[in-house]
C-alpha cells in the first residue's frame, strides 16, 4: 500500500534541489567582499613612521611591531592594503624624497644617499635608476637646468607680470 506524502515530506524531498541551486544564486548576487588588509589606523601609523624615519635603518620586524602582528602576517596584510611589500614601500618613499631633494640641488648625491638610509652612493644610484629610469646626477642636472632657465626667464620680467 502506498501512502500519500505529506507537505513536509515533499519539502524535504525537494530540498536538495533548492540547496544545489543556492550557490548559483549567491554567485550571481552582488555581495560585499571582504578586502582584508591593515586597518586604516594601523596603516596610517606605519606610513607615518616610515615617513618620519626614512634616514634610519628599518626592518620588517620593526614595522610589524608597530602594527602589533607577526612579520609574515604584517607583510601579507600590508601588501593587500598598498599593493606592495613593506620594504618596497620604504624604498619607494626614499626615492620620492630623493627626487624632491635633488630638484632643489642644494646637496650632494652622496649626502642624499646617506641621509635617506642607503648603504652607500652606489646602492642609492642603482635603486634610483631602477625607479626613475635615470641616474640621480642626470635627474638633478635636468631639473636644475630646467629650474635655472625658468628662473632666468622670470628674472628679466617686470614685477607683476604673469609667468
């Protein structure tokens, strides 16, 4: 004798079909995705420390200590937050500061290298060339000449004239 299925049994029998369809529906919906990375406060603290201490020796352990996490976890989270490694960020910040200093042309390349924490002028020149595409001397000469020619042009103009 066949007995008739109840509504509950019908629902249970069809449940696997609905469960299988669920992942497809979830994949097509726009769900907020977890991005990960460092919190804004931790990232700000690390970046401010890097900017304030560019001329000093920095280690991954030191930066991870500021973030309060292991060096490996910090490195992964920093890369998620910034798109680059912590030490890559330090190198980039040093080169950006170097370009600003070299534009002013008021110091030697060796002094820039030492003041920004590079091992020596050769190390600085190699790193600068990789990031900027020219040597620090070529960069400084180009910007010094450009600044000097615009200064000489504006020096001969009467006061109040737009430059």
